[in-house]
């Protein structure tokens, strides 16, 4: 078996925020030290947008790419019935999430797996196991997703339950951006929404599996208001962004 040469895990701190890097200045995740359970970065907050469409009660969630463990920890704390699984290839990232970013892996509802995400989603034992999948997999240069093939996104579709939502972090200025969008649209039958670009060109994609969804924007705004009050996510702003960034009927979201 060929030995994998992992990129070095490094850290920095600035104005009360601790950052994770993989041997380069590019940010792989962040945590505000005085608010360790909050999601610091806007694009990472948007990765939780599946909450607009799915209840977290008894939800099974999958994070592909652990990073600082922010999404895994936040999801695990939504309620006492959520089950979270995170897949991370680099063992040093798993250690860093625990030691430098406070990821509590002792929760009986949390599973951390050291594996290649492509292998994991292609494993038939994992088919139809998750209600939400969050994909945030980048190398040290953080210029484009480390996994972006049609096969990979098909695997993500396959591990979702009959009704499920995938969120993906993409870089709009990377040459692979349109290829990623095309692959996701092909696999998810064009049932795809995009947020507007944030940070240094992060674009969060939402993809839907299951029966056709039609919900009024007003009802979605009410749902967003509830989520924002309960979990302190800026969800009311998300609905406005989705309305502006996607071609949809005036009164409803139809996808």
C-alpha cells in the first residue's frame, strides 16, 4: 500500500480567532476562541442551510472533510437525537480538531472515520444512510475541491436517504467550478440552488434528493426566523439571498 504524504497541519490566531491551515496561508477552518461552539465563517454557516428544508430531529448527518470540526460539533449539538458522522483522510486534522478546536469526540452520537471520502460514499453499506451531507474537502492550496468527479457526487447522492439535502463548498474562481456545478446538476437532476459568493470566492451549493419540493417563500422565511432564534444562524438573510441568486417563481420555491 502506498504511503500518503499528508500536508502539514498548522495554525494561526488573529483578533481572537484561531485558524486551521494545511501548510499554506489558506484558511481551512476557524473558531472564535471565546465562542467555541459557534460557526465563525459565513460560508460554513451556509453549509447548515439544509436546516431550512429538513428537521434535525432524529436526523443522520454526514460531513465529508472534518476541518476544525465546527460543522460536526454544531450539528451534534442541535438536539439530543441527531447522529453525526464525519469522514477525514488526514489523521493530523482529526487530532487538531480535538486538541486545538475543542471537538468533543466522546459523544455517543458522533462518529469520526479516517477514510477517503470517495471510498466512503462508494461503499454500498453506506447507501441511503444520511438525511444531509455536507461536503468541504480542500487541499492545502484550497484552490478547488479535492474531490470533484461525477463518480464522487453520485456517491454523495447514493448515501443520502430517499429524501435528503447536500451542501457543498465550491470556489467560484477556480477552473473546476463549472465542472462541479455540471456534475452536481447531472446527478441531482438540476435540483440545485446557489448562494451568492462570500469571502474569497466561496459559493455554497444546495442539492435536493427526493420528491418535488414546492414551498412558499413566506413559509420559508418563517422557518428561517425560527432557526435563527433557536440556533443563532443568519438564516433570514439566507432566504433573501436564495431568492435573488436563483431563477424561481415569485411566490414559491419550486425545485
